[in-house]
C-alpha cells in the first residue's frame, strides 16, 4: 500500500507535468496577445534612456549655509557629476552589458551602438562612465596596460538646437500652451491655494522668492542633495524637508510638462517619434548602419515626460541612473513587438510596463495608433 503522502507527491508531480505540457502546447499552437503570437522570441534592438548619476547642487538659496561653490569643489563644483554618480553609471553600464551582450557582441563597434547625450557635463560624463562598464576592453582592444578603459564616442548638439532630447530647446508654442495650462488647471490652482502659507514660510526662511511649483521643486532638490551629501540642514529646513509637503509638490511638478496631449507632443513627442521611426527602420531592414542599440543620456524630466506621455507615470522624481528600456522583439512567425521596462535602481530582472489599451506587448502599428496625437510632424511647424 502506498502512503497517502507518496500518492499526494506523485499526483503533484503529474499535475505539474501536465501544466508544463499544456503551457508548451499553448505557446506552440498559436496563442496570441494583441494579435502577436506568443512563441519563441528574440531581442533584436533596444533604445535605452537613462538619467545622469548623482550630482551636486545647481545653486543654493540665499540663506543656505552650503550655497557657496567652495563647499562643492571636491566634487567638481555646482551641478557636477559626483564620484558616486560615476560609480552608479559604471554599474548601470555593467548591467547593460549583461542585458544586451548577446546583441552587442564582445567588442565595441560603431555599427552596433550609438550614444547620444544632452550637452551638459553631467550627462556627457555619465555616458562615459556608463560606457566604461558596458565596453571594458578585450585583449585586442587594450591600448594601455595601466588603463582598463577604451574611449568611445558620445554624440551631442548644443542645448539650444536639441529639440529631441533636451527639454530646454526653444518652442514658443509650447511656452504658450504650458502657461495656459498652468493658469487653468484646477489641480495646479489647488496646490497654490492649499499651500499658500507654506510658500510664504519657505520664502521667509530660505530668503528665496518661492512663488511657483518649480521654485518649490528647486528648493526641495537642493535640500535633497545636501542631505544625500551629509550637509547638515538648518532646523527649519530639516523639519520642512521631512514633513513630505515639499516632496509631494516636487513629485507633482514632474508630470506638469506633459500633462496634456499638446504639451506631450511638443515636449517629448520628438524623442518618441525618433525612437518609433528607428524601430520601423529596424523592422523594415532599412536601418543604416544596422545597429542593435541606441542610448540616450538625459535627465529626470526626460524619463518622467516619457512615462507620463505614455500614460504609465506615478508622479515621482526618477532616481539617479534610472533607465527606460524600449525593446524590439521578433518571434518565429516573423512578427515584431515592443516592450517597455523601467529600472529604478539595481533590479536585475525587470517586468514590462502595462501600456494603456495595449498591455505589455505592443506592435509598432498599435503604438502609432495609440499615441498619434502626441507624435509631432516637424519641429518648425509644431513649435513656431
């Protein structure tokens, strides 16, 4: 006689075997999601957008004991990428090596990867630190035995000309639309009404003119950076920083730049269009050179604007060296689909984001359909 425990174990094993067989059959015999067959797929291309690493303050407020640049010279002065920021991006580069090594190959090649950065020191330096982790030189690439590093180009254009990646490029129509939105938005006006006393108090204590949501964001960012870098805050600042009100307003600010279809089209639409067009070229085998990955070194607002425009943003300030991964896959039916991943810190395994009305696997055509209202025609006609 078999024991009840043995019978139960056998039944469980048999059940698991059936489940595995059914799963294999499910994928093998044509199950679909959004019209895409769920069978063997391979990654063939990726866009990666990341935020720069840890940095120093951009500027201090009048009553800030750490407002003078001399307090930040050991890290490079105002707005500089810190040693920790370099370490963060070196580690992210190593992660990208693990994630994309198969499509990149072991050696650096300009025909495999292209790196674009905004024209700011901290993003350019972040890209260089990242590439040191992504492409450590192999034996035949070593040019100096004492330096386990190889130079790799990072491309940029002046801030004023960069309407694709840099959110500071001139776009008069965007400015008009944004001002109108800020004046008419009930959410925005509620912030000003609810926290009017706070704005007045922060102005008095900081010595700065805190009258806008962006002013609060800038004050909070300065206090955050000083806290991270072990600069003791004044008592009032410490109390206000810990209360969470500043952080709430700072997080709220991150969605404002793209909070309508028009704002999203004029602020982040050019970058989305650039990526979608490159996906189309890869699918149609017209991408020249036929690269495997394009990397964008950018800012917290870049990531926030993308997520908000796509409808998957929970307002927050994207962490240093966080990254978005737009990945293009091809299955055995020669169908293509795109998945989006968001890596906030040191996660090794990422889950795809669930895009509204599309899910976790979207065809390129479906993305164009869903986001047609935020894909611009061209810079001149849209902005001027």
